[in-house]
């Protein structure tokens, strides 16, 4: 059995497949594109419906189905022990590209990629050392600090108390990047502002604990914070609830989270996981997907914030203008945003 797959792990993967791969009608265009790339995607903690990171990845594969005729299967692991089994299942099917969504997959991707050297893997937020990456792995990463900087400017300009909040999920370098960028943005707009920061925990469960998010946000609000930004996955819904109860603004993350709580979500930092996933599939289909790290920031269109349309109606035009000015400085290299 390739890679020494244990029967138990394989059974888990097969059970996952039967549970989480519902039959879906294919359009005539998809049926006609029988030669479209075969893609297997494994979601991060929280799965579809998180209105954040995973949903953005899903938008990318949905677009690939529509525009490229991609034949997509996806899995939502129930726990940490299922991640490697899910990757091995797709690898054993010799998919054209196996995509793992989230830094937590890094070691699993490396392990399975070495066991299946003829299969290509992409990992969103890959956290391994580039020099140690297997040659069939593509790391998709972002300069999250740049997007957090933008919404930090919004928070600094919008705060009436000169106190703002940040709630992170798991205490890891990736989420520290959000905090560092946000802090820099707040102080670029409001040097006298205080940023109150807290994290939900030290395990992946920190990304799916709304009750914890609500309590942390409540403490920051009690300290005077009137604008709160979260980088905590589904935990962020608790941040929104606390902000709504107290009549404060909240800022979403990863995707446009306005509809999660209209009237409370002021704007959202947008991390274009959908773009990264779609581009990886497109390049895999054309044979131009290069191994190694692919990093997206403001300059590459991989990072932004919600500043147009109805979902940005509560952000004053003057604030948008100032954010655009500072964003230009970042893009041109005139301003460096710290990542730690």
C-alpha cells in the first residue's frame, strides 16, 4: 500500500468520503469538460459554512468548476487524526492537484507528498521551511499583516474612545501577523490609541469557540474598545455578538463578513484564498504550476478590505481616502508593515 497507509486511516478516509462528498449535479459545461483537472480539497478546522477562510477556499474551487470544468471533490475532517487520511485518499486517486486549506496541514502535506511523489499538493498558509519542502508541494501564503494594517487604519480613524480591540484565535506566528499589522495600522492613523489584544487558546479549537470570543471581546469593550478586529475563524462570531450587544463596531476577517451581522460588521479584511486556490488549479491545468512558495499581498491583489458597495456604507469616504493613501505607500515600498 503506497506510503504505508494504515487500514484504519484508510477506513476513516473512506468514511469521510461517504459522509462529506454529497452527490452534486454537474452542469452541461462541466460534463463536456471531461478533461478538466481533477481536484481534491481538504478543508481546515470549522469546515464549510465558517463564513471565513474555508468558505473563501470553496469560492475558489466553485469558480474553477465553472470556468475550468474542474472536477472537484472535498472533505471536511472531523479531527486532527483525519487530516492525513483525507490527503492520502485523494493522493491514492491520483488527483491532478490535492489542496489542503490551513497551516495546520503543513506536516501532513509534507508526509503524504513524500509518499506520493507523482501527485502535486498545494497548502494554503503553508508554514514549513521552504528549503525543506518536497518538490511536489506548492505553498500558498499571504502577507496578512498588510490587510490587517488597512483595517487597523480604519479602526484608528473610527474610534471615538482611542481604544480598539484585537481577538486572535490560536497563539501562533500566523495570527501574530494579523495582530502586528493591525497594531501598526491603528497607530499610523491614531498614535495615541491603545490596542487591547487577546487570544482564544493554544490549540486549533481556538478557531471554533464563539463563547470564548464573546468573553474576550466583552473584556476589551469593558476596557474601552469601541472597534474590534478578529482573526479567529468561527470564534469571531462571538466577537460580533459582544460588539452588537454593546453597540460597538466589529471588523471581519478573510472574507466579507458583513452578512454575518449587518449593522455591527463595519468592514472586513479580505484574504483572497479564493484567488490563490483558483490560480493554483488554473496553473495546474495548464502545466505551469511551479513548486515552492507563492506569496500574495496588496501588490498581487491577494489582500484587500471591503471598501466598496453597500457593505462598506458605514466607512466614511474620508477614511477610505486615507486608507488608500497608506495602501499605496505599502504597495510602492515606501511603507513597511511589520509581521511580528
